[in-house]
């Protein structure tokens, strides 16, 4: 990864941290890394491992794939699954749980005045 990509990733992490209203120290603590290391990541000096990116994504409450993509670890063209696909693929959920989750999702999206792109149920 080139230095420009490091800075883009670091800037993105800083932007997400600021949006979450977290101090550098608080994010570092939540992610289980040191303040200086996080500072170096944000400034584009250090290249974080996939594990560190995963820890940061959890602390920032964003998708790890978003950070992996920004870091160039996965192909940016890999589409994220839809909510419908993700729920349908989750083997830890029963058929009834999947139906309830999909119904709730549709209701929440519609209450915001959006069209959830209601798919054919794969139940």
C-alpha cells in the first residue's frame, strides 16, 4: 500500500472518530491499542493490520469491510450483501426470527419514508 492510501485510511478513521465524538484516547482504549499508534495510523505513518482494523471498526461501530476496503485489503467492487441477503444467510436465526427481522426492517425503513426495496422473501 502506498503512502497516499495510508493517509486516506488514516483520514477516514479520524473522520469517523470525530463523527462518533470520540477523543483519540477513548478510541484507542476502546480498540485496545495505544494512543501513539492510533495517532500514527491517523496521520498515515503506520499501516494497521487487518486485526487492528477489525478492532477499530468495532470501536467505531462501522463495518470492518469498510476499513478493509479503504486499506486496500479487499476489492472495493465486492458488493456488500443487502439486509435481506444477510438475514437470509444467517444460520443462527430460525425461519421465524428471520421473518420478524425482515418485517421490522421493512417497517422501520418505510417509517422514514423510504422504499426498502422489498425483495421476494427467501424463507
